[in-house]
């Protein structure tokens, strides 16, 4: 069996909250190839963010483990940069300084001062933010902040780019713009991306594979869907593309049909909100 | 008539004072002045009715007289000082003229401290105490905020020493200072050290506690960003923890400075540090008919300086704070 680029093998996690054990994940198995774009989709509280945090090293799996290029992941590191939902820029640093902080940390011994400066500018140019170098995060819009957050992660040259509902807090128009930017950048740089989303269209549009998760507690991977759509993809052309519509249909079916049989029994209180519009702010702290 | 009124309405800018402007002037200036006037009237009225063994309680008018007296004393003392140095210079010049190798002595003037000197001493003492306190409180607060284990270890100590009055510390501080600070030619007066250390012991706590809360309350995501970037602990503290905690640290610093200034007066009274506290104590012991008026001048000075110190801290806070939208008051 060939070794995959990133592998989650039998990952499970149990949280200890006030002496009570809570099992969030069990038997999560996933193999991701280099340059692949994978999204994780599932209902709120199903542990998608926990999977991402385990890959990032921010949480330690209690069973199984994550292997990146043949080495087990134990700590957080810049090779697995995370784009958080709420941009997470340091509000006291300018756009340039925010990216600089990451660049200076990652390339302090491999790039000269001038090279690092150019690298910061290059990455901000990738996300079209070179016009706001000396603005503070409080002075730019939400979409711009998220662009800077992405630039900061790209600048670390991560082996895997992890995105935790990166566009969840943005309005639909801005979200579409950023999705297009992300597709362009990924086509150019060939990043390996793992993205969490609530948005079915986003998942189908961006991904090579969509990983659908069952509802928690003790969530796991329910179904993996391959998205066989030609790249570059155009959202307007795809809107009526039969493959796109079919894939979209399959994801929706998984999310809602599942809910009726086993999901409803496990979490009867979960109300049926369309997944596309569903979003909750503290998803990644759900199990803490 | 009607023509002029319509033209005025169509050109509102020609009206010199629009109504909202007048209202804002009333709110910002007239009300505070009214408040102060009412207070002065009540004070004068009340003071007339209080007879003490040192004469009638001073009203605003008598206090104002004492302000004049203190200013005059200051001027006289200054003149004396100038005269002293002139005499000394003349004496030395004469000596040198007679014998160029003569050893000349230059003594500094040691007159009685004026009111202004006492204010300066108090300010220097409180600054020293405040500085010592922050040297301890900010690093300790950082540690407490970063490590919950360290916080649990420190918490009982903080809770027990926080409410202790300066008067309880002072005798201990005095004894320790006189036992350990035994330099031949001391750079600091012992009374100065006693007061400063007492101030430090009392104004340590607000900064310590607020720094702890500020550091512990950093956005989890920012901490995660730092972990993903693998920042070293030092860079983490410098680039993320400290800036994030700055607003809370400053809240603590302002409370600390206010506490320190309040404590100082009591400490100076007992430690006999030549500042405002000693001035009050000396006037009280002096017991002349002017004493109460002079003490009242000191009371107002203390209050006014406390106010200025707080405003200064606010200015510094505005300067260093990254959140320019925050409403600071």
C-alpha cells in the first residue's frame, strides 16, 4: 500500500469535563494526497473542528494518530497553518506586521531580512491586500481580514493548509469572492487543503473530495464523496451542471436523511436548519 | 419682518450660536461651575458654625488666604536661598583672591522645606513606590495569568495581603529598613525608603490582579495562532500576551497609582518623610490659628494632584493602547 501524504488512522478523542468522559470522535480514518482539497462537512457539534484541531496538533487524539509525510503529528506547528473562522489577526499589529510575525518566525534562519520583506508583500499580493499594508485589522472589512488571515497562513508555506469555516462569518457576496480567490491560489500553488464548512455549495465547488461526518457524540466519517468536476471551475457554469447538481443533492441527502434515522435518535434536540445557512461561532470549542 | 425671518431660516449658518451648541456649553461648563459654587457656599456656611480649639473651622476665604501665605513663604525662602549662595560665592572669591591654592567649601542650602518642596518630595516618593510595585506586580501578574498552577499558589497570599492597611506595614518596614539599609552616606533618606516601600506594598495589588485577569482572558484563537506559529515563550509574551493585556494592565496601574497616592499621605505622616503628609502632621502639631486653613490647602492639593495623576495615566493609556475606538474614562 502506498504511503499517503496525510493520514488519519483510527483517530478517536475523549474529553474529560468535570470528571465526566465525553467521547467526541471514534475511528476516523482518512488518507489525503498531496495537492488535494478535502472538505469536512457535517452538522454543528459533530466534531469536524475537533478533527481539524487534531491535525493541527492543538488537540491530542486519545486513540490513533495523524501522520504527515511519514511523521506523526504531536504539536502544533507552522507546517499545518490554520485559518480560523474569525480571522484571528492580532488587533494591535498592522496587516503587514501580522504576516511579518509569522514570516519572521518560520523563515528567520533561511531568508534574509529583505527576502522576508518581499515574501510578506508577495503573499499579501496573492490575496489582493497589498493596498492596506499599514492598516490595523479594526480598520478593514471582515472579508479583508480573512484575506489577511489566509495570506498569513500561505506565508508559512504549510505542508497542509487547515481552514476552520474560513468564510462562515462573511456575507454571501464576499464569501463567493473569497472562494474564487482561494480556488485560484490553490490552482497556482498546489496546496493540500483541509477545510471545514457548513455550506454544501462551497464544499462541492472547492473540493476534490467531500468528507461527510455523522452526528456526535462519538462521531465518525459517514461517507466520502469524490467531486469529479473539471478545474478551473466556474460557479456560474456549474450552477446548472448536472454533475454539480447531483453531487450537491447527494450531500444534502446525507445530511438530512441521516438525521432522520440514526441522527435523530442520537440528538433529538437538533433542529433541522438548512446546512447552507447554518453556522455557529464557537464550533471549535464545542467539546472543550 | 417675515422676509428677514425666512432668510435667517434658509441660512442657518449665519446664526452665531445654534441651540444645541448653547446646550453643550451649559452641560460642559455651567453645571460643574454651579456645583463647585454650591459646594463653596455650603462649606463657608458650615465652617462658620464649627468652632475648634484652634479657632473657627476655615472656610474657602480663609483657605485662600493661606494659599497666599504659603506662596509668600515660598518666595521668601527662595530669596534666602539666592542670598545664601551669593554670600558663599563672595566668600570663596575673597579667599581665592588672597590665596589661589586655598581650599574652598561649597555647601548646599539647607533651609526649611517650602510647600512646593513638600509636594515635589511626595511626588517623587509616590513615583518610587509605584515603580517598585509595578516592577513586582506586572511580571507576577503575567506569570499568574499564564499559569493557572502558579495562580493557585499565589492566590491565597494575594488575598491575605491585599486588604492590609499601610499603617500596619509601616512599623515593620521601618524596622527592616533600619536594620538592612546601613550605608555610610545614604543616597536615599530612610524615611523616604520607608514611605516608598509602604506605598509599594499597598499599591501592588490592583496591578497584579488586573494583569492576571488581562493575561488569562486573551482570546483563545490568538493563543492558538501563536501555538501554530510555534512562537517562543518570550516572543509569545512580547508580541501577543503583553499587547492583549495592555488595557487591563492600565486599568490596574490607574487604580494602583490612586491607591499609592492615598497611602502615601498616611505613610509620610508616620514615617516623617518630608512630604505633604508630614506637612499636615506638622501643622496639626503646630496648632496655630492658621493650621487648619493650611491643612485644608494640603487636602485640596492632595485631591487635585490625585486627579492630575489619573489624567496623566489616562493620557499614557491612550497613547499606548492599540484599540483607538475604546472609550476610556
